[in-house]
C-alpha cells in the first residue's frame, strides 16, 4: 500500500479502537502501531474463523492431496 492508503487504514483502525499509535522513541519521523486488547481479541476470533474456513476448503482432499496442494501454494508465494 502507498503511504496515504496506509495512513487512512491506520486512522480507521484507531477510530475503532483496534490499534494504538505511539511515537518512536528512537526516530521522531516514525510512529509505531500496536494492537489494543480489543484488536488482539478480534485477531484471535478471526484466526479461528480462518482456520475453520481453511478446513472446509480442504475437506474434499485426502491427506496426500492436501499436502501437495499446500506445497504448490507455497511455491506460488
């Protein structure tokens, strides 16, 4: 993402109380961004949903087919 888009995304996340911004103590030009407790809880919930969706997607495949599919995806990354 370009800097303007990134800044917009971060501002929306701050408004939703999902992240906090902190000035970088080492470099005044930088700002650090960290998850709030609400943000952390949301990530945990979303990870569980993602894992369930992942399992449903791979359900028709055998164990060997799953391994092959995941290896092919890794090559594409």
